C-alpha cells in the first residue's frame, strides 16, 4: 500500500521506552511521572464506576467538567469561556491537536511549526494536505525569533502551531513574546493552535501566558491542555480544547467522528477533583524542586544542563563528552550506561543535531539519584 506518511516511523517515545525496557535502563526518555495519582482522585473514579456511570459521555464532554475547566481558566487567566459552546473535552491533548488541525488545514495551506517540535504536529498537518513551514528556536537559549516567524508568513499561511511551556526545551513565553505574536497577528490573518499541556509547570515565579488571556489572540486560537500532566495520570488520556464558538463548532465536527466522547467515570472524577482541590496550583513548586535536585546532581557529571523554565524536561549538552550524533549517543547511553533519554534531533525536520539530550525529571528523587550515579560514569 502506498503510505500516506512515507517518512514516518515509530515515534521516538515508543522506541526509547522499549529500548529502556529491553536493556533494564532507567527510563528518563518518554515523559511520564512515576508518582502515584492522588488517592482522592482514584476514589472518585471508583465511585463513579461503581454508581453506574459507565456509558457514553456527552460528545462535547461531561458538563460538570467543562464548568470546572471554565472556572479554572477564569481564575488563572481572567478569561471567560462558555462551557456549552467554547470548551470540548477530548481523549488527551493528542486528540485535540488532531481535531484542531484537521478542522483548520486545507490542502495547500501552510502551517508554521516552531522547531524542535513535538512529534505529533507535522504528521497531522501532512494528513490534512498542509505544508509545514519550519521556524527554528535559537540555540542554546531556545527563544522564538518573531522576525523569522513574520518572514515565514505567506498568503497561504493558515495557522501557527505554538507550544509553551515547550517540549522538549522547557522554554516559556515572556510578555514580549506575546506582544510580538500580537503584532504579527495584527498584520496577518492566521489561526493559532496553542499546545499548553504544561501550563501548570512554569518555574522561578514566571506566569504561564495563555493565549486565552490575550483578547486579540484568543479570538483566533485553539487552546489545548491535558489532565495527564497535571494529575500524574498520563495513561488516562483526558484533555480539552478551548476555542471561540465558531471554531469550537468546527472542532466538534471532527471530534464527534474521531472519538465521539471520552471516558465518563474519569471525566466525572476530574470534575469533582478540579472543583474541590487546588493541586494544580502547587505543581510548579513541586517540579521546580525536582528540576533543582536533578540539576544539582548533574553537576557531578560531565554533562551540561541548559536553561529550563518549565515542563518536566531538562535539556543537557553532551558536546564536550562525545561528538556522536544524538540518536547514536542516546542508544549507547541506554545500552551501555543504563539511562534512557530522548535525542531531540528527531524533533527537527532536517534532523538538526546540537549534541543535546532530553531527560524527563518527573521521577522520585531516588530514581534521579540512581540515574545520575550512572551518568557520572560517562
Ligand atoms: N503536547 C505536548 C507538547 C506533549 O508533551 C504531550 C505529551 N504527552 C502531548 C501534547 C499529548 O498529551 P496527551 O497525553 O494528553 O495526549
Ligand atoms: N509527551 C510525552 C513526551 O514528550 C510522550 C507522549 C507519548 O509517548 N506519545 O515524552
């Protein structure tokens, strides 16, 4: 069969996690926490399963959850979203990204993708017949060059894929970034698909600058988040999309035939939890302490950590240790030293390789300590 995605292989997350498993390495590659989900939240899921909430949820999501999301978004970003017409619950952020891009992109449309980019973006754009136009972040400070973004815009530009806090680099938007984007958006008509799944993991007192908080950008944005990151429950695959009514209507046309709905008892439990607990407000401090611990430990190695402003990923420069390509180095690190990491060249269309690796620090301290002990042997 002729492939619709001839250049796509197995995602790096599956590749590295499998290698870690086969070799018994500590898995700091694929991003997932090794902490338990809150027992209260587990209790709520069990409760809703045991009290008969096991059939299809409404297509757009359980209303109580959409209302709880609206309350959170208003409290944090000062933006009012109508749960009926502007919020859709999805089966993870991955589904939301797919639905948003599919709703927007027509054959021949250009889509701006800032690189390194989460690996789901480009294939979805291509499946819709879109043409990705890549704009690199600067290196090693990983900032968006807004002049380069502006120069990449053409009459065919349909949307910008934005991700902040940024996976894999930990970059977080500053007020100047939002102002620069507003200035570009003022001159050109394009939509924004804003992947904000790490919205609650921003460090050093910085705020998360959501697209919903900008009245101008909000009107043209699909804002996507995920409960997986926030509640240490990546396996539950529940996310959501905020968008103005007209965009939400188009988004739901795709969502209804993609998954139709998302797990009912889990949505109901998330609604209970989000409306009664503030765990998301302490997540940044929790992960900042993890980041600091991991960076302190890394000081004993020959690896050099780059800046990390948010997310649970740390980029590490190994250029003084080896000239090997990052994919080869990541494989050798896993097989020979017992620690798995992600080679970020896979997040660039041209496989640009800056001799860095991405480590996930969403792990117990003892896991990080054991991993760094192994990294000290390099
Ligand atoms: N976007 C980014 C930037 C991510 O890191 C992830 C990771 N898991 C996702 C989207 C997908 O989220 P979900 O697991 O909720 O589908
Ligand atoms: N988002 C996670 C990461 O960046 C992985 C998600 C996945 O495995 N698809 O590591």
